[in-house]
C-alpha cells in the first residue's frame, strides 16, 4: 500500500492509500481508516486525464521529475521497450522512495540520469520514442501469437521483485518463474504446466496490473 507524508498547516500526516475497486479507496490517516469513493466530478477529471494519457501513449515524449530529489535506481536502459505504467526509475524525495512510471508506450531513446544523481522538479529524466505500433496491436499479438504458447497473466496488481528464469529455459509444473510483490507480500508465480519459457514479458521492477501478461510457455 503506497504511503505518503502530507503536510497541512505545518502538521504532517502519514497517509496510506489502497485501491479497493475502481473509484473506491481505503485511506488510513495516522492509523484511522476510512473508505472513500470518488465523486462524479472527480471521476470526470480522472477520465479526462486517462484520455490525455491515451492520446499521447502512441507518441512518446519526455518524462520529467515531478519533485526534487535523488535518483536511487534507474530500471531501464537505452533501446529497451517500455509499456505505459511501467516503472522506469526510483526517485527519493521527502525521505520516501517513489517509483516513476512511464506515461507512454515505446522505446527508451535517452536516459539522462544515473543512480545517485540529484534532480530538480521539471528536469528531464528519460525520453521515450514514438510507439512502433498501437498498444491494442501489441496486446493482440501477445495473446494470439502461436509462438508464445500459453500466456500466464497477473492475478493481482503489484511489482515484479525478481525474475527467476530466462527465456528458453525448461520449467516443470509448479516451478517458480518470478516473484511478484503485492499487498506487502512476496508471491511466487509458478508455471502451470511443464514446458519451455518462450517469452518473459516483464523485468525486475516492472509494475503490473491484473490481467497483464507475465510469461508464456511453449
């Protein structure tokens, strides 16, 4: 569950936020829990932001720092393909580590920072090039390509902590392929059957949502 330190009128509140379902959140403020549902106006704002993200997802662009801080870890390399919502680096600010995710789908054209660099709000961190094909086409290829075999998808949203196998390796049913952190717990994602790993769709540090492809077997 993401944790934030929020300052209001010179007082600091520790706020934890967990999404229960679409537009409903569990919020814990200094230990007091509340269930919050977004108003229609807030939903409309989110819909507009989502539409804006969709409109630029195929174009690519710059990823800038939203706050000043230090780069803890860069998670991607030049030339690597990233998907919208994927974590690309970790930024430490206000004594907290924050994952910076890509609002675009495309290929990393430039990485302008390194581990340990100090950045200011507005600094360009990475540049993502124009998407090679629409996201829907990528998803269709992922789910229908015969060479990918059986696709194993995420059953919960979380972060890939560790990838235990490599593409081309043979695995047995029940053998762990990767570790996914969700709801503050590390969960081993195992192969549902014997086979060969034809493709691994995620890397360590990748953020995934329910239904996202993790790996496929042939």
